[in-house]
C-alpha cells in the first residue's frame, strides 16, 4: 500500500521531471528521457492520458534506438527548439501562458507572468538566471506545481487547496491549448508525449487535493 505522503512525493518528482524536460531541450539536461525502459516504468497514477503519453514516448525511444546516441539527442533537441524557440518556422508553438490569454498575443511579458512571479515569491522559489525564461513558461509552472506537491507530502498538509487553486489559475487554464497546438505541429513526438503526461497529471493532482480537502473536513 502506498501512503498518502508517498503519493504526493511521487507526484512531485514526476512533475519536476516533466517540467524540467519542457523547460530545456534534452541536450541541456539528462538524456534518460530517451530510454524506453524509463517511460515503461514511469508512474501513470492510473490515468489514461499519462498512460498514452508514456506509450507515445516508448515508441519514440524505440525509433531513436536505431540512431547513434548523439544523433538521437540532437533529433529530440531539434524538435523541442523548433517548437518552443521562434525562428520563423511554421512549427513554432509559444510555451508561455501570457500568449494564450485574450488580448495579450503580441507580448511575452504579461499578467500571467506577474501572477507567476507572485506565486513563486510566496513559495520562496526563484527562477535560476541561467534559464532566461519568463516565469509563465509551462516548464516553470510545472516545477512550481512540483514544489506544491512536495509540500503536500510533508507534515501538516498546509498546502491543501493550494494545488487546486494554482492549477485553476495557471496550467489548467491553457495547457490543453498548448498541447493541441503541439499535437497539430508535431503529433506523437517527444513534446507531444510529455504534454499528454502533464495533462493527465493535472487531473490526478486535482483529485488528490480534493480528497485531501475532504479528509480534512471530515476530521474537523
């Protein structure tokens, strides 16, 4: 039997990996994401979307296995940079929340950026200067959610309800739009698989937070 705290800790670690993977291309992080065995063992939390994403990534890794390791990393990195870094390519899909909010499609620093700065400050978190990203980047939002889940795993559950609030205010508002755009530009690719997992994990985190809140109310 997995304890409640262990479930939140596992969720935190999973969000951290997906967040970091979306924040930087694989050539700037660890290449474990190109291991078919890694995704076969990735926690699915019993969620169909997470399972689908893990399946897509296993197939992707299987296809990459025929390449030299360096070439496999370059292939994956090119896909992500082609999507997330504007270079005049028709594949470009912006990874910042601000650009998915009505009326803010022409600037990267907007209301969502300001709100994320406030969330991070409230959690005593800072974006490392080396990232050179606005705070409303999808990877940073998932890393913030990872921190909230880790605090839920600690004593006292002081963050009960905060996970639901954060998801509702940030990734839950736009992740599906980002994923739709990525699926259209590069279906069944590495990023598509990561976003299937991210969407499913949001559902799981919401359900876990709702259960924690219900348990708190019944114990009162």
